C-alpha cells in the first residue's frame, strides 16, 4: 500500500472526532433521572437535538428524516455507585463510545472496524506519533522542534515526570528528520479534543 493511501485511510481517531462518549454525556449532566434536552452544540455539531434520560438517548440528526435511539444501561461499581454504558443501535454491543459513521452513531465494529492510526505506521513513526500524543496531553504542541511543555496546572508532579520520561525516551530514539516532520493532525485532533473536554 502506498504512503499516500495509508495517510488517507479512515482510522478510528478520524471517526472518533465526532463521537458520543458516555463519560462526556454523564459529565454534561445528560444521563440523570429526568429528561434533559440539548439543542445544537459545538461538541456534537451534527446533532440537531438530543433528548437524554437515564436509560435512553434520542437523537435528531441534521439532514436525516429518521431519528436514532440509543439504549443506556448501568452496571454497579465495586465501591458503590453505577457506571453507564451505551448500546450500539445496530448490534446492541455495550460500549463506552459510539462513533459517527454511515447514517448515525455506531460502535467501532459496526462502523467497519477501522484501524487505529498507529497500526498503519512504521515502528519509528509509531514512536513519533506517541511522542506527539504525550506532548498534546501535557498541553504542548505536537512537534519535536517545539520546547517541551511545562507541567499542566493540577497534574501531580509524579505523573508529569513519568509522562515526561516516557516522551524523552521515545524522542531520544528517533532520527533527527522527525524534528522537521509535520505532525499527523488529522489523527491527533481526537486526542487534542479529549484534552480540552477533560
């Protein structure tokens, strides 16, 4: 497979840019005991209206006549409380994330089981991709030429040192040409969005 075809191949990260994450839904207060209605939002631009309750989510999607219904189930946690799960509307598989594919939101398997971005890369490119992800996680730029980011506010020092050490180990083993290589932003945008949503 040529390098251009690998770069343009659909990956899980590209699909997950527009996804329904059960943790984000819960943080937004949409999985409560009473119905919550959410209009158009920046987080879910293709959803015209979302009605969410404790056990069901109804989506009215833009440019689609048929609404989508997603079942929500809950499992008990060992130390109390409960954890929500989304069920794929097509296969009913219990998942945490549904990605935008075809004509709605589906699990990774029903969306064609796309590869992860790192699976289509060489060993050195995978190391470079992981180093870029770590830099994004620490609030920096996804470029080895940029200065290494300082510890983000609220992050434990031990966590920062562990991630910094991992990034330095990855970067140390890479050829110098990767300092000039542009980051794979079409696949990294998912990790960048995740950083700002937390």
